[in-house]
């Protein structure tokens, strides 16, 4: 295991809170890089995967682009652009809402569900390899991260 000091070639941190923020940012970047490599052979990005997971969670009920945006992990992502790219790939469909013509409903397609099913094994294995912690440590870290954002 490489320490954050070794990874960014810094001798020491004077402030442990600064070290934590740098460590979280570095770890995030590391994780996103690894996820990009995982999803690249399937022609999707981690953000597109996130949209597909949101749609799958709807269990066949339509959702709007703005609702997708609210649920996304990365709030800075452009949900409209992601939806359009996934539509082009046949992984979701856009339909006019029958009760409000101004609203567009988004639904995952069978192809999108099949892709998520195919990816499930790789994602599970990836998570096991990335999160090299005991169940107790995982639980504690999840609690600490929740508290940090609290």
C-alpha cells in the first residue's frame, strides 16, 4: 500500500484535515480512472453507468431528466447529454409524457438492462478488489463518510 505522501511525493502534511481532503480527492481520481477502464470496453462512462442504474431502479416506471440529475452521484454531470448518448446507443428511450406534452419520460431498454446484467459480475469483482477492507471496516468507513457530509 502506498501512502498519500508517497503517491503525491510530499514529505508530510502539517494539518491532518488537509491530508484527509487531499487523500479523498486523490482516491476519487484513482477510482474514476479505474472505473473508466472497466466501462470503456462496453462503450460507456461511469456517469452513463450511473444513469442506467438510476433507470433500472425505477423498475419500469418513467423518470424525467431533471429527476435523473437530482439522483446522480456527480451533480456536475450533464444529464441531458448523457441521456442523449445512451439513447443513441439504444440503452434507453425517450417518450413524450401522455399527460404533459412538455415533459419527456426516460425509460431503460431491454438492451440497457442486459448491459447492466453483463456488467454486474465485473463491477462486483472490481469493488471487491478496490475495497480491500473487512466488513466491519467497510461499515465504519461508510458511517464516517456519512458523518463527514452530515
